[in-house]
């Protein structure tokens, strides 16, 4: 994992606050796209951070609680199904990322985003392909976003159990297509 100091040396962004950003929900057939922005406190270690897709649901839940307790700040941004339909999934994901960064109570000096696309932000941004497995703050954002969206899908399941959202989270699986 690259730490804020190592990223500062690589990308020459100085000593300001660094936020990690990631999104979930670009692949599902239902539900919003959710992004999280996290500024970690480098003095409060969180063990086990990784790409949320590589972690079990109970591990993500535990890490989500620890991230929220130890991070300097974190924020969730979303784009609705109507926004996805209106502006396309990529633009909706970038909008959700911007909303997540805008929601931080502290202003980062630089934002590192998982992937190869960047939202429009008023501060320096860097895209890192596979960043959710390389940069701790992006890993944390990946986890926070995934847990939040999974919880939304559980709520959706309670309203519409016939679709099985609690199991597939809106992703295109055989059972979802059949429903």
C-alpha cells in the first residue's frame, strides 16, 4: 500500500490532506451509484484495508465501523437512478464522486480516485487504476461506499422482496433477470 507520504513524493502534491475516492454501483441493473470520499488519519492505523470486492461482507462491516471511527472525515455521495438514466452511468458515477468530496468537512489538498476517470473538482486530482488495492484511503472509500450501497439494497429488499436485492444487490444475475 502507498501511504500519503509516498504518494506526495510520487505526485508532488505537498503535505496537505489527501482524500481517497471510490464508487460502487456501475454494474448493477438497479439502484443508485454510490461514492465515498475518505481522509484517513495516518496516526490511527486501520489493519485489513483492501479493495472491498476482495473482502467478505462481515469484514467490510467491521472495517466500515473502524474507518468511520478513525478517519479524519468521510462522506457519501450518490446519483439516483433518474440521474443515471439522464446523464449515463459514467457521468452519474463522477457526479456521485464530486458530491462525496463536496460533503467532506475538511477540504483535501489532493484527491486520489480509483480508476481512469476524474470528477471535476476544485483541487488537484489523480486517477489510479486499481487504486482500491494500492492506496489506503481509496481502499477505505471502497469499503464505505460498498457497505452503504449494500445497506440500501437490503432496505430495497424489504420493500420489494420478490426481486432478491438482499442477495444480488441489483447486479445482473439469473435470479434478478427472472424477477
